[in-house]
């Protein structure tokens, strides 16, 4: 990936570059040197530099960072890298303004066990990291007590520490009532971690121990460290934890505002009740993949008035009834901004309808991926009652049809309801009064939308998906009943950045061109397995998509080398391209594409031998 200071807007920025503090992402390369020098005029910034190694070029990149950015660099991450200790130690003394350092997965620094063994080096690093607030040491296989102590000793003001996926020896002596360790310098021990928590109890506010072998006894030991007041704790994938250990945690760390207990498979509804009772300041909770969870306890959880984010993904026995009860309470209740029911197959239209009404303008992100029994009624409710949605995921909800996206009721369903003397449906859901929705209103194949129907849609204001004016992410993958009739009329969001229409066999070039013309801010577009798309559609659409960074065209068999030429011409910011199993794309053209797209990092394609390759540039 080539970078120059003149095309700085071609980088992926988080947050947006116009803000005072921006994070710039790029791999180590010859052309990135000029870009780094161009950042010298900024008062502060952050860098994510990938693919650094022990080469002279990587050393030069780091040297330029220290020379030109120095004190104004606030955050630094080096993913997918294998830098040497010498390179890092030459850089750190220059970064006196560093607030966040990410060493995730950099085993090359810790493999020898000699990192920061020199006292002079420790003094230099301490001088530069004395104001460091966040340190990420996740996924380090060789992190030992010695190296951990040396590095932590240089960060007296640390507020956040991540040790996710690290090898930690968790032991607890029930007779002495304290944490112990193996007494070996070859691995990080609980005893050493316990000592660190004691030393920095007054400053530490965030701790990530996800994917470690922490035991219930170890968690109890750490939760009771005197003066420790955690606000953020992640225990994702800690499979040995029990309800009792979480109850103790909630009792001793009652100030927690964010708690991630996803994939802790031994936890049950007792945990949810403990959280509802003990964590009154909680704002974010994830119990995703906790398969023993049911609706019980969720009603109490809704009494936490500060709760904003709730992730119930893959809680297979959750149906949402108790959430509705809790949110219906006249007492102060949660004002959820983010709610995920991904893979919750018990979720039905009734729950979505009620939740949409109760959450109203507060909800900004809703994930209903693979809630396979949802129908058009859920889409109509979402469009009617959730005007401030920024993220909507409806992937694999296969009963959703064009009628739902258009905000209209299929005439055959309307007639049936009138015959049954059920709720009176009007042409558009938006003009309807409150009613008790039927359980399964759209059985069988829906009647196709005609030109006459589209004429009525344009004339009337209903609750079509167009009502979500600020939408930034939309996922309709696998909603196989959708056609050009709705996609061309409804997917018109000027602020949309990420769109997935994969596995929609009925959409054609007409949808592709319409999306490109009406969603000009797209940075990610997923069109895999859309068999009707062709080079002609790409030729008309790509000129409207200059901001595109990620494009997925796997199994689009009518896409050929011609489309790659068009991509190289119009999508200069592209970073990821998936053209797997596109049978008429040649290796020669892929090589051509790589040489003409300066920011391209990954290409997924089928090589001549028949195997799928992921080429990382």
C-alpha cells in the first residue's frame, strides 16, 4: 500500500480525519515515509502501522515516526508485525505524549525473555511511558512475570490493561486465602497479576482477561483487591466461571459500567439476576453465546436505567418476552441504544413489534441476523418506530419480502385479514393504529410487486425502510425473497457506509446501479453469490463508488477481467477485494490490479490450481 501526504483522505480513518484526533492506518512501505512526514503539522494523531518486521525499511519507518511525530503521537498499534526490541526501544523515548500502546500479538518482543532487561533502557522507557493510560498485551504466548513487571514498572498511571488470550497460571490457595503462582519467570502468574492490581488499584479502571483460564477462585481473589474499583471488565470466553463467582464479582465491584461475559458457557439466569441487583451503574452488558440463558432475569435487567448496550447473541432460549415486560414498567427503565438478538431463533414478530414501540427513538443499533421466523411485520415495525437507527442487520431472515421493505401490506394478506375479521390493515403500515400482530402472517410465496404497486408506493408515505434516514450499516444478506423491486426503491441512504446484499439471487444489475447512485458514501459493499450481476452493471456502478474500500464479489460468475480493469480505474481506495471462484478472472489481471491500486491489502481469489488463496500485500 502506497501512501503520500497529498492523498491523506484515501486512508481509513477512525474517527474521521476532520476531527482533531485522527487514527491513520497503513502498512510499512517505502511510500509511507513521505506520508509520515506530512503528518508532522498535526497537533496530535494516532497510528496503526501493520506488517513491520526486522528489515531496514521497517526500522526507517519507525525512525521517521519518532523524528517527525514524537510528542504529538498519542496512540500506537502495530498489528501483524514482528518488530525487534531494538527498533521499539529506539522509538519509544521519542513518544513522550503516548497515551495508548498496543503490543497485541508481538511475540517477537517477548520470546527471548530479555525485553527491558537493561536498566538504562527501562529508565528511557519509563520517561516516555510515565503518562501511558492504556496498554494492550493480548495474545502474547511468551509473556512472563519478569517481562511483565519490567514493562508495567514503566507505566505508573495505567488505567486500562488487556491480557486477553495470554497464558496465565491461575491458582488460588484456599488455606491462605490469597493468590499464588508457580514461582516461575517463564509464565505470567496470578500471584504476580494480583500484586500488580494491588499496586495500581487506585488508577486501574479497565481489565481484559478474555480467553484466559481464570478460575472462580481467582476471580474472587482479584475482585476483592482493596481499593480496586473497576469500571470495565471483559471475561469473554472464560469457560470455567460460575454463577457464584459472578455474584461475588457484582458484590465487590459494584461500580462496573461495562461487563462482557460472552461465551462463558457455565453461566445461567442467576448471573443476570446478580448483575441486575448489584451493578446499578451498568451501561453495557454482553452475555452472547451463554447458551443456558433464558428470558428469566431480563425483566429485572431492564430496571437498570443507565443500560445502553445489550448483547444476547446466540442465547438460543431467549424470546424477548421478559425484555418487553421490563421495558413496559412505569418505573425508570433502560434506554437501550444497541440491542443484538443474532441467532436467537425464539424471537418472533410480536417481540420485535413491542420492543420497537417501547425503545422508540433511543435505539441506534439492532441486530436480528438469523432470527429466522421474523417476517415483513418486523420490518414495518422497525421502520415505523425506530427512526434513529444507524445500524440494522436482518441477514438470513428469509421470510422478509419486498413488501416489508416497501412498507406495504401484501394484498393477499390484507384480504385474508379482512375475511377473518382480524386487524384492519391499510395500504401502508405507517398509517395504522396499534394492533396485536398475527403470529405468522406471511406463509408461502408472496405475490410479486407490480409496477402498479410501485406507483402506489411512490404516491403514499408509509413506513418503508426509507424512514431510517440516518442509516449507516444495512445487512440484508440471505433474504432470498428480495428483488430489484424493493432494493431499487428503498436502499437510498446518502449516509450509508456498509451494505451487504450477498445471497440475493433475484437482484440484478438494476439494483447494483441504483445502490451506487443513491448510496455514494459506501466504503464496504458485499455482493457475493449474486449470480445476475455482470460487467455491464459494474461499469455503470463503479464511477459512483470512489470511496469504496472493501468489495466482495465471490461466486459472481459473470464478473470477468473487465470488471477488474474498472475497479482499478474508479476504486483507488480499495483495500480488500474478494473475487473467489469468479471463473473468468485470470491471475494476470489480479497481478495488474495489485500494481494499480496503492492501498490494496488483501485479495481473495481462486488460483489456477483450484485452491482459494488469500493474498496479503
